C-alpha cells in the first residue's frame, strides 16, 4: 500500500473527523489504557492487551503522535475495496511518533520516527447511519446524538456499547518514510548550513584571512551546505534501501494471492488480508495465553514474544506459499515488523521478521465486518465474545473460526 499519486483525493467530512479523532486518541489508548475513539472491537481489544503487557512489566509508555504536515491534519484517500454491504478505504497522513519508555521514573528508551500513518476506515453502504440520531440517556435523561455518546454521556458519564457505529477504523499502522515536509527539509538544511559556516570560519581563522573571506564563507556556505545535506540524504536513502532489501522478495505476492482468492470472493483484496493478518499477529503476540484465543491454532509462541511491548507493521507481507486441501486454503507469509522489546531492565528496538501461516474455508465468502468480539453462534443464534470463549456460553457448541474468518495456525521468528 502506498501513495495514490495519480488520483490524490483529500478526505473530508465525517471521515476526516473520525480519522483524526482516532489518531488523537491512539497515544492515550496505548500508553494509558484510555478509550480509543471510532475503532472497531478488534483494535480496541488488541490495544487493551498491549496496555496490560506494559502494566505487567511495570512500564509507562509515552506515545505521542504529532502532525508532520504543519498541523494541517489532512488525510489522503488511497486504495479501497468493497463487498455487498461494506466499503473500506486506506487513508494516509504524515504523522510522527515520539516514544518514551519509563520504568521507576527513569527513561529506559526513547525515539522519534518520521512516518506516514495508514488508517483503514470501513463504512456501511447499505442502510442508514445512526450518528446524528437523537438518543435519550436512560440514566440521566439528557438528549444527545449517537455519535456524541460514543465515549459516554457528557452529563452523567454513562457508557454505551455501540459496536455497529459506522464509519469506523478497522486497521492502522505507521510506516517510516524518507520523504520530508518542507519544514523538515529547511530545519535539516539550516543545521547543515550552521555546521558548514562554522567549519569555513575556522579555516579562515587558521589562515588569518581578511573579513572578505568571512563574508564569502557565509555566502558560499549556502551552496556547500545544500550539497552536503543532499549527499547526507542520499546516503541515508541508500542505507535505508539496503536494510529493506529483503522486503523486495515480497513482490508479486499481491497478484499471486488475489488471483486465487478472488475465485472465492470477487471483492477480495490483498489489503483486506493484510489488515486481518496484522490484527491476528498483534493479538496473539500481546495475549497472556495465546492457546486460549479462538483464532489461534498453532504451537506455543516463542517466550521472547512476551517481551514485545510495541509492534508496528514494517510495510511488507510476503506470500510464500498457498496450499489447498478440500475446502480449506492455507497461506504461508513472511511478515516484517518494527518491534520494541522490554526484557528485564533493558528496552531495545529491532526489525523483526515473522513466519505466519493463516487458514480459512474457501467455500464461504469474505465478511469484511466480521469481528471475533461479536460472534453469532451457528447452533443457537446467541451472540458472544469469542476472545474469551471458544465454546458458546449458552449452548456449549464449539465455534470454528474458519467458518467465518482466518485462523492463525503458525507464528514464529525467522
């Protein structure tokens, strides 16, 4: 997924508002366990697991997301896909992330990433939106719109569960970028100019040059600083390309995978599979006991994964193999992540590659709005949260996740 260079369309209206509100509340959700605004249930659940991991390790994570686009907060619409009921669009915005990990009031780690934030927003294309419908709070009687009650009644604090409020964010990740805003470029250039001029002035001082040389150094430094800064950026770009060379092996995964999966569901997209895969991987990694998860059918995870405190998609998910057996398809992938570990008293960053395999039935169409937190039992029709129950709590029937969605059948380090 990347920039839509040939059809740039700025997101506006309710979509823009919700994308920005999600971004604004993400840092507090990760670091402080606060409510995440306009997120689907799966994201909310994963963020809760991540915050629980931090708390168990006695860590505080300051997770500050800031705008790199001079405060404009504009999202651009990229690729999109739809089924009979829902449409999803990948939107991106130039955002930076400052992270600071604190333990016992001591800073153990900090960084600042210049990134592009990708958010997938899903909207319902059938039926009507409840956002602006008036609703009377049953506790205090105050009247508000449904959208205003998303984070609770402003008058009495009563919280409401509104799982089906659309549009909502169904996936997100940050991708480091070599691209720079005008402000960032000028800031870096001024640093380069200051260093260049200081170096030239020192030379003038050593050789006892006249004032004219100093003036020439100040003027000539404008050009030399630009050359030095451009060279620095080029070297940085080359080093970044070398470090990401392994991701080139993922080329062709999209067409290979979509060609097969579109036979099952014509509306299927690789973006949808990617967002689903990331959600399953992150939930398994941050869970206290992955064997209790309905969607996980693999072996016990490497104990090292229990030291992960932040997990961000590295921008590449390669399809290694596709195996078909009867009505099931198994997809072996190579997933790239940027990982923050906390082990003992040490916190460190590492680029990590995972081998992840997923399985689902091929005779049932994709449901873009499926959530493991809200499942309808096929035996008795009752709705329950499958993150906490493998069997229906009402009739006891075992629920097979591959009936409706992908199951994660293997997750290990490469």
